[in-house]
């Protein structure tokens, strides 16, 4: 029983759906999200893993988060029973964003556990990690991990715990994971840049899956909102975006599964958030929205494509009580949208804005990137010009409504991501990035009804290092924990410059047969991972970007373009 004297500061008693197991003989797992409670509990993947592990009858999975800065240094304890990490058999980090890597080291240190795997022994809990950041590139934190589980948890949880119970000794378990569990990566048994491929595991379909909020709380970024995932991946293939490549082909949750998940919100909340990188590509999105509004739910959406916002859909948004719509043009010029394969035109954007505001959806969020490959200052000025034009149309329709909303611009620095066509790019240099931030900041300075959120050059450098790094990056992370990022960048200057600012050689694929291997080039740190997608396809997409050529969307059925649908190891 949880009492006021044992509950954590976020107040466990206000949560709905928490699972607490007690008794002898249970395997105890600490599921750690290396950020705050508010951030971690807003993450649907983290909640899904918590639910899946607790489905195992002989396993008690408890949540752990980065302590609030106001708390004592030793306050790394589980939410459910307030136990220290030392009391668990396994510490499993769920990592969605590489910028949280540094928190991983902080958490282990605060718990009195050596961060390096080589410094731990059988007296310590096993330390492992999973999550999308890991199956893009686990190498920056590989020296800290005993093992990784790479891929979707539904493919791995049961198989892992079956082996865990069969092999109680640490050394035996790690040996058998390396050989007998596809998707398990044991860094100590797998040298850097090894030619041996490790598959990233994905479900073939989502026919029997529901992914939704499991623990409802008001202490998240989505206060008392029940999140439901409706589609995994994105068919459109924007060349900077991991969702369009690592999750190929996109997989759709059947409408019946989505509606059953929505029903679970009844009695707990009237707010539902539909989650996907491509909400409007679900073939039954209209029926799903109709169901939500007919049952009295207020719906929200993660992002909307302007080119897919037709009149019936906007009517549904209005009926769903949507107050803010998010559109991501990503680039200001038509040229750059061709480069990044964002098939969205200015007429699409303007028409969507006018229709949304006319339906009393008065607040807009616009997402743009700067520092993209092949970008010029003129392309950045185009963001300013496009925003001004959007604002004029926004104001014209708002005046007719006699109500005025706000346009919020979120500008992000492009970070090269593994497993995308732009994985060979370097981060834009500091001076250029600062200049382009200034172009937008000055161009939209004091513009009424427009809020501009600009990126940090320092944060971009950290993100690029952690996204593209190799095992040497672990040294930088530890130094940053001890002395801060500025010192770490100076102390490891050569490594950091190599990783962040040096473009990688790009394979020349012209004239190569579809079945031929990609030409040999220096390996990338994550090349040992096999997510099923052809490296040659990614290189071909880079070259199409250089020529400002767009590519068709993934048809979500068998084809041969990226090779994933004919890779028998990709989906299982």
C-alpha cells in the first residue's frame, strides 16, 4: 500500500492506472526515463514499455525519473515504492532523445552505481537501454551499457525475460543475448565498427496492438490528456526525418483498435490526443474523429499536413474543439522544400491557414528548420517572407471573425540523423547558424501576433555530437557531467570537431544495379545496425536532394525502392 509518507513529490495518489506489485520472488525492473517526471510521463513509448513489462506476472516494473533540481542529490528512487536503484535486478533506460544521454550518467552516479559497464560486477544491477534514440545510434552510450534491446518492445520483452530467467548469471546471460536474441546488442562482445550486423526489430503489423496512455496524470505536458497512437511512421519521406525511414513501411493501427483505445479514456478524461507523424494519412481518420466528437471528447492532433486539410477534415477539427493547429512547412522556399522532399506548396499552406481561421481555429504553430544541406541565406529569408504572408492572410480572415489568435513560430536547427538520407551531412558551422538565426530574429522582430522561438547554437552542437557520435563520445559525456559542456568541447576538441563539423563521404550510386551493394566507404558508427532499409537508397536520396528532385511517398505496400519490403529480416 502506498501511503502519504512514502509517495514521491509528484503525488502518486493522483495517478490513474499505476501498477504496484509486491511479494517475494519477483524480478524487479527499474524503468528509467532520463528526464523529468513531466517529460517522461508525456512519452507514449515509455508508458507502453511500462505496461508491457508489467504484463509479465513474475516481474515488477517501477518507474524512475531524473530528480527535480530542488531535490536532494540522492533522490533517485522509484515512483511506486521509493526504492533506490541498487535494489533492482535490472535498470532499463528508455531513451527517445539523444540529449538525455548526459542525464543517464547523472542518474547512475547519484544512485551510487558506476556509469561504465567495465566498472560494474555481479553485485550491481544489469544496466540496459532501448528506445528510438538507441536504435538510431547506440554508440555514444555503449560504454555505459551492459546491453541494448534494439527495436520495438513488443518484439523483445517476452524473449528477453525468458532468457533472463534461464540464465541467472550475468556473464552467461550476456553471452546468450549476443547469440540467441536478435535485436540484443552487447557492446563488450561486439567491437566498434564490427561487420556483424545486429537487426533492429519491428512488428510486421499493428493488427493486435493498442498504444495509448496507461498512467493518466495531470503532471505532464499534456495535462490529463489521454494519448492514442494511430499510425507508426510516415510515408512522405522528408529527408531529414527519422520517422519517414526508420519505421518504413508505415504501419496503421486498425480503426477498431483506435476506437477501443479511445473508449478507455471514458470516465477518466474528456481530452484525447491523437498521435502520429502523419495523422491525416490514416485511411479512417475521418471516422476516428467522428467517433471522438460523437462521444463528447475534445480532440487534439500532433501535426497536420496543409496539403491534406480538406473542408470535411477542417469541419471535424472544428467540431472536435481544436483551438490550435500545427503545420510544419519546415523550409521557407519552394526550392528547399524540394531539397528536403517536403511536398507542400505555398498555395497549400495559405489555403489551409485561411480555412482553419475561418473555422475559429485561431492559433497556429509553424515549424521550420535552418541549417539544412544545400541551404542559402536567401532560403532563410524566405521563412521570414512566408511567415509575413501567412500572417496577412491570418489577419484578413481573423478580422472577419472579429477574433484574433496568435502565430507561434518554432525554428529548429537541422541535426543530421542516422538512418536518413542526410546522415552524411555535418552540422552548419556556428557563424553561419548564428547569422541565419539573426536573419529570422531581426526579420520578425516585434511583429504583432507572432511569437518566434529561436534555436540555441550550443544545444545544436550537443545534439549533433550525441546523434552522430561513436564510442569515444562517452568520454565527452562524462567530462560534460563533471565540468559542463563548454569545458567538454574544449577538452575533446578534435573528436568533437570531427563528429560535428566534418561531412562524411557519400556513396556515388549512379549506374549501380538495384541489387548491387553500396560502394565501400568509411563506416559510420551505426552501420552495424540493420533496420532493413538499403544504404544505397539513402545515398540515392541524398543525390536527388542535391539536384532538387522530389521522390514519391512510400506506398505502404510491397515495392522495391528502399528494399525494406523484400528484406526478410526487417519486420518480425
